[in-house]
C-alpha cells in the first residue's frame, strides 16, 4: 500500500530540489573490457577522458568535506569498468580518508580481478560490491557479457567471497542479473547457485533489461515496456553523476552526456547543482516537457499501474540471503 501511495505522489506531485544529493555517482573509467550488447558502451565509444584522475577526485571530496554537503554514499562506477583504472585503490583510499563516514559502492563485471586484486578488495574500505553476471551458461554469458568467460569469472568471484568472509565480512555483495530475452530461462538455477555461495546480508538482484532511454535499443534482447505513463522524474532534484572528465549529468542512464548540467573541474559541485542549466532542466521536468531529451524514450522513470495487477516485467526484484 505504501508503495502505491508513493508512486501516485511521484506521478502527480511536484518536487523541490535537495540542498545537495545525499548519493552521488562518480565514473572511474569510461572504457570497458566487455562489450555487452544491451549496454550503450556497445553503441559507441564514450567521448571523454578514459580515467578519473587523482586531481579530480581530490577536488570533489575536498569540496564535499569543506562545505559539509551531506553526501552519505558514493557510487564508484557509472559506465565502463572501474577496476581498469590503475588508480582505483588509491582513489578509494582518498575518499575514505577525507570522508570517513561516507559509504562506497561499485558495480563491476569482475573481469579484470585476479586473486591478488580480490585480496586487496576484500581488505579495502568499500561498503558494497555489485557483480554483474547475468548467466551461468557458458554460451549465453559469452553473448550477453561479450568479452567475458564465465569459468574465469566464477573462479574469481568465489575466490573473492572466501577472502571477504575471512577478512571483511561487513562488505555486502550483490549479484546482478539483467533479464533479457537471451537469459530469462535460467533465472531459477542462477538464484539457487548464488543462494548456496553468498552469506547473510548479501543479495541477488533481478533487473529487467531496459533500452537506456533508447540509446542501446536492441530488439533482439530487450523486452518492450508497455502501458506506462510519463511522470515527473526525480533525477534533477536528487541525483548527480560525474563523468571521468568532470562533466556532470543528472542521470545515470545518460551515457553520452546529453543531459549535461556543468563541469565540476571547471567550476564546483555547488555551482553545478545551482546552475542555470540545472534550474532550466528542473522546470522542464516539472512540466513533463521531455521534448528533444533522451527522457522522451525512457522506460525506467515511467509509472506502470499494470504492475499492481499482474505484470512483473517492470519490477526489480531483490532476493536477500538470510
Ligand atoms: C553500465 S554497467 C557499468 C558497471 C560495470 N561495467 C558492470 O557491468 O557492472 C552498470 C550496470 O548496468 C547494467 N546494465 C547493462 N545494460 C543494461 C540494460 N540494458 N538494462 C538494465 N541494466 C543494464 C549492468 O549489468 C550493470 O549492472
Ligand atoms: S554492462 Fe558493464 S561490462 Fe558490459 S559493456 Fe556495459 S559497462 Fe561494460
Ligand atoms: S526520465 Fe529517464 S533518462 Fe530522463 S533523467 Fe529520468 S531516468 Fe534519466
């Protein structure tokens, strides 16, 4: 019932922008070792610097600390594979030194993590790791996680889980399954496998594949979303994503920086959050005026009344390990 009331409020209600977002996302690498067909990375090279630099991460965290911006969690990934950035562990250390109370999380394909890196990760100060796997089947995995090898990934993930259990059981692990036409038959086996490997507090997350607001539209893979109504998307009111080169967007779907609201290297976080570009974006969103924006093709921000009747296609499902 609470969920229905919240969704109705979101659909009709207007939003006031947060003073600054409590949760921000920072891209560590804009290059990837995989080419997953349902991801915008496969649709073209991202047109920005490959790796987040020490200078940029310091500028960001110093401002958060000095101005007490109230950031509580930082995601260490957007597009690309963060662990390709050779400075990953140095940057993580800087974040936790400057912002000791902030929680950090990451999404990774685990493709470049060997035993030595797994040990470093298990001993690190990271709070949560989401591992994108999508299938246990060799051929399906090779297609959907193109560039990866399931045997290698499972070996390294299981090695990491053992090290995490030994050195730092507080790190939460989430195994992600993006559902597509390719892998949907194997969901039950996937869940049982991970239920037998994960520990209390970990989870398996089932995510319906979407088209990244039309940017990775692949009819062969993505099931279509029907019957949804456009609503006021909350992204410009409570969300900020920072790319490797400091460019800022309001949305983690915006791989090609089409919803740019400024640059944090050239100005500051506060200036970006209160910029005229950002204010214009908010006023357009309040009117649901998405003309010419990627948002016009976005499925994830829609309101789906049908989900309350029977359809489970649009629901993200999280299975917690007890
Ligand atoms: C863009 S990736 C970047 C981080 C990292 N490379 C990874 O794969 O985890 C972030 C997340 O988006 C998910 N993803 C990719 N394509 C998707 C799609 N079409 N629908 C839903 N999620 C998708 C990935 O599985 C991953 O969990
Ligand atoms: S989903 Fe992740 S691993 Fe796959 S291409 Fe996109 S960024 Fe790379
Ligand atoms: S409508 Fe979709 S693409 Fe636009 S900001 Fe919201 S979530 Fe992102």
